[in-house]
C-alpha cells in the first residue's frame, strides 16, 4: 500500500519521503515509483529506519525536510506487523513487538512530523492506517494483539486530532485514519494460498472480493488534501462493507 500511496502523491505534484526498515526497497516497484516522480518532475527519497527509534526518526525527518522543495505537510503511517495465534499461548514478547511497531511507531512518526510542521509554521494532515480489525474481531483468525493495536491507532488519531486541531498560536494539523479490509499483497499471499481462504474472506464483505493496494490511493489522497479540509478525527472504512453487515 505504501508505494501506491506514494505514487498518487507524486502524480499530484508532491515530493515524497518513504521510510521502511529494509535496507533498500524492492527493485521493480521502486523503479515504477521513481519513474512516476521523473514523469511528474516530483522528488522521492527512500530511507531505511526503525520507526520505533525516536532519535532515528527525528533526525530522519529533520534531514528529509531540508531536501524537500516544499514544506512538510502530510504523513501516512502504514508500517505494521500482524502475527497470529491462540491468545492463551501467544508470546508476550511478540505482543509487545506488535504494539511497539503498530502503535508506538505511529506515535513516534506523528510526533516527529508535527514538530517539523510547527517549526515550519505550516498546516498539515496525517493519515494513520488502522484496520477493519479495529472495529471487530475477524472471524476465524486469531489476531488479538494486532486487533488491539489497530483499535489503539484509531483512538490515537482521535486524540491527536483533538489536541492538534484546536490549539492557538500553532498551525492546525488534521489527523484521520483509514480502516482497510483484506488486501491482496505480497504480505498476505501466504495466508491466501491456504485452501478456500480467499473465497472465505471475499464472501465476508458485500463486494464479494478482496481489495487491491491501489484502491487506497484515493482515500489517502482525499484525507491528505484540502478536499477534506473540514475532516479531522474521522475514520474512513475501506473494507468493501465488511464491517457494515
């Protein structure tokens, strides 16, 4: 999803800073992203970083904003891990790891970007990627820690929206979230290879199919842009109606 959203921002004329824990991005998708940037005369950078490391993230955004042609006005947080297994047997270390990346990592990135926005005195918008799993337990999938982490991301978005939207003497920062449904990606390919899994997941939503990563371009771009100028503290469910049954 991250590179799809990055491409949509580049197509709109913005510069993009991509952050991931891998030393380098996957070659073929990254070449497409760079091609989009070149075609639109936009700029894109990739940085390897641990989003749970406060000092690393702060230094990264300080460095990145110095290179950008425009003030830093937006953030999309979509780094996550899932994990799964019976809660009665689940490793507490793994629970902490999931919360650290999905929740604390989101907080750290939002804090670092907000500091840069305040420093530059520009209004901005942030989109936290939560999950439909924040709104209910997924049938047949034991992911208690993941679900809890995504519910916390929703509340983090609402709380930061309240705090950063009503301050005086500081630029307004809007915070919203999106809650994706099941997505066909490289990360879900192993699970989807299980017998009948894709059929079962597809039948759990009203559109009777799984989503594709490029279907999150529009929702993220809407929430980042002035098209959503009066939207903050909201969650946009992009789940094919899964949670509306």
